[in-house]
C-alpha cells in the first residue's frame, strides 16, 4: 500500500501542476482499492461504485488548488468511508461488507468458506473494530494512515487494533477455528 501512497502523491502533484492526463492514471490507481473498501462497507456493488465516483469527484475538485499530497491516499479513504457511512444512514440500516477478499478475486471453495467464516466473525465486531482490522490487514494501511482516516490518535489505533484482533481471535476460537491465543 505504501507504493500506492507514493504513486497517488506523485500523480496528484502532476495534476496540480496542470497535467490532466495524470488524473486519469490517478483514477485507475485508486478505483480498485477504494471500490473494495466501499464494497466491504455497503455490500451493494451499485452503492460502492457511487461512493467511489463521489470520492473521485471530490478528489478532482480538491486538486484544482495547490494542496499537500503526502496524505492524499488517507484523505481518499476517509472521504470514501464517510460517504459509505452516509449511504448506510440514508438507508436506515446497518449493512457490513460482503467479503474480506477482493470482490474480483475468484477463490476456490475451501477459501470461500474460510473467508466467509471470517466475514461472519467480523460482522460480530463493532463497526470501528471492523474498520480498523480491514484498513490494517486488508488495505495494508499504516497505523498513521488509519489514525488520519478515523480521526483518532495513533496510540488509540494501536490499542483498538490489538483489542479488535483479540476479539476476532476469540470469536473464531468459539466457532472452532484454531486453538492458539
């Protein structure tokens, strides 16, 4: 994910300098990770696409003026997450993500069962715990990036990630997956 962070920063700088072609590359680079992230929150492909499109529209508007580009990837995930939460609130129901794996990935049956069980266990966690696990393990974001996305201190991210993993392990153990602590 750090390669993506640097790529986004570089392409955004080029867009700010007037190279509109770089925005197309930026969109291509961000679409898949943002879609996977939105899909995990919404479980509806159409709404995930809407959240990603709106995120990219806001990114384009943001890049019309000089802006610091180092944390732009975190900013994109934050905007996307907030849009997903808005969509969930507007639907007046809480829906959690459909898969922990990339939606375009086609796993074998055993892997599908494992991922499905992990997904079911993740659904039992509070939304903030699930967000932290997905951002850290699935999106491979740094704790600093997660801190910026969720708007909480890095120390809190570390603590919440530790306890979220601990809760997830306990839930998996209760369901007969593994005996380690």
